[in-house]
C-alpha cells in the first residue's frame, strides 16, 4: 500500500514538473503541488515541509517589556508524529513578525503580526525567529522545534539582535557572505545594505539619509509635471487614444479627472497577470507603518482591507504580455517607466474589500521618488456582482469588467505636489465571483533607482 502510494506520487510529481517547467511556473509547482503532496506523504516517507498555510492568530492587548527569546511551557505528552501543532507566544512590548528558515539562512515570513500568540502547524526540526513587526530585525535567538515542547515564548526582556551586536551587523551571516561573494552587493544593493551591511562594507549607508541622497543616486529633484500639465495630459489622452475607448466620467471644472478605458488590455494580457498572481502567490494585503532606522517601512496586517496581493517583479515584469501592458500605459501617460512601481496584482474573494483611502501620502513629497501622482487600475476579470471602485466624494462608481481600466490623478493640476482629496476611493465588497486586478502607481520622480537602494520603504 505504502509503496504504491509513493510510486503514484512520484508519477504525479514528474508530470506536474514537466508542465510547470514548460509553463515557467516552478513557484506554483512548489507551493501548490510539492508542499501539499509532501504533507500527505510525510507519515510514510518522512522529510520536512513548509509550515501549514492555515494559521489562527489570537489578538489581545499588548503587554510586557523588552526581554530575551526563550522557549517555555513544555508538553506533558510529546507527540509521536513529526507533524506538530505549536504555539508562539509574544510577551514583548510590541507586535512581532515570525519567520521560518526554509533553508540555511533563507528566512521567509509566515506570520506578519503577532500581538499575543499564534498557532502553527509545523515539523520537528524546523527553525523560527521573531522579528520586529514587518521587518527582518531579529529579536533574540532562533528557536528549533522539538517534539517535547508545544509552546515557544518571546519573553519581556528579549532584545533585538541589532541592539546586541551593534547596527552594522549582518542579519544572516552565512548567507550574507555567500551573496556578497557572488556580487549581490552591486546587483541588489538595497536589500544587501539593509540586511548584510558588514559583508558589503557599507555600514555608512545604513543611514537612509546618506543612502537615499538624490545627489548620490544621481536622480533629479524635479517633478515630472509643472502646474497645468495634469489637465493637458488628460486632454491629450481623450483626444489621441480613441481606439482604447476612453470615457471621462468626471473632469474639470466639475470634478477631478476620472477616465475609464473600455478596451485597454487583451484577454491574453489579463490572463497573464492573473496567472502570475497565482504563480507568485497571493498573500494577505498589508498596510505600511513607520520607517525604522534603516529605512525599512514596517508592514502590518490591514484592518481596512481584506484583499490579497502579489508583486509583479523580475520574471513577471519580463513576460512579453506584461511588458506590453507597461508599454501601453507609458504611451498613454507619456511618463517614463522608471517612474512606475511594479504592478501590484490583486485578488478579492467574496466579501473582501478595501475601505476608503487615498493612494498619495503627503509625507512622501520629500521622498527620493516623490509622491504618487497617477493610479492606473486594470480590471483583469469579470465579477458577477459587487467589487466596484467607489469614489464617494464625487459620487461615482466603476464596475469591474475584464479588459477595462480606470485612470485618475492623486494630485492637483495647479500644484502637482499636493494631494487631490476628491480622489479618495474604495474597493467595494465582492458579492458574487472573484475580482482580479492590477495597480500601476506612477510617481513624480524616478522610482526605480530609489527602490533599488531601499529608499521607498520596501526592501524586496
């Protein structure tokens, strides 16, 4: 029985591997096939798999002072199976994140925010670490799962590794040394400076004021627009892109510009964006918090939105179908692509929403990339009911329809450094079906270079 099960499993994996490689979806193979299959076979063939996806987080009041990590509360009856349910308890003075060591010094986040405690399915021998919420700044020591212990506690006196070892310390010593030796300090300077400053000999660049100085980055401080250019841009779009079927639902002097394109992206392009979202893996959307001393912007689970998202980077951006969408947006807006963030790929299931918010934060006006000035939102699926984009301050709603797009400004025509409060918007709950979309956010200044040096809050 066992041999037959294992044999069948290997046949399935062989077929799935061939299909995934042919499609270029190796990440999908790992997350959607290999991990579940390994979990099924675990009692028969052993081995380690990733922590279970299903996690129950218990939120309660924050308590405690800074302490050192230690494990506590051992079980009276150790489980015989290597598959084990454990609890991670946070007694530190602030919320934390939890990371799992996928391979040596390769840590992935499994819980973005632990206020009190979290239950997790894992395996004996797996290693975890607590970090400051939304960052990779480790607190205390790593913990290794043992069969005799079901609760692992971060006590009140735990100290961040950066406070113990000093600021210019590699977070992952073995991995950092290897990455630096392979040229990653030049290839991915932002991530490496923030996480591996010692190996990159870049201690002075830990200070974001030095690292992100526009003169050092060789980027202009000028806004892409002068006063009056916003209106000219939208007037040109309405005039020159009739083939995309633009409709101005709102325009000056009665309100801000709001253009819907009824025919903006093809079915193939829509399906490529959706496929990449699943390949990369949709994760619960987060909100941005404050920046720490290294310029990392903390991430916390959002209470205002319940969607999931993935970021279209590297292989996704190089997909010819995705590239063609970028090129079309660039042609329409006449703003170079180096002003764009990577596509944020979105998924809204039934009941999911994003409460009223604004895409431009006034505090970003002094950032190296400047503020967001335009949002180009792409609808890449039909929705049976609900899921409209709502603009409550101008009393307009845009229904999602596959292949369409909506464009609006986040700033004012008379002063493109200032937020236009009329373009606050919300994603209304999906009532029936699934909503897939993609956000293209466009900045006042070059975004790509500051983002490469971890000057936009994101350290990817």
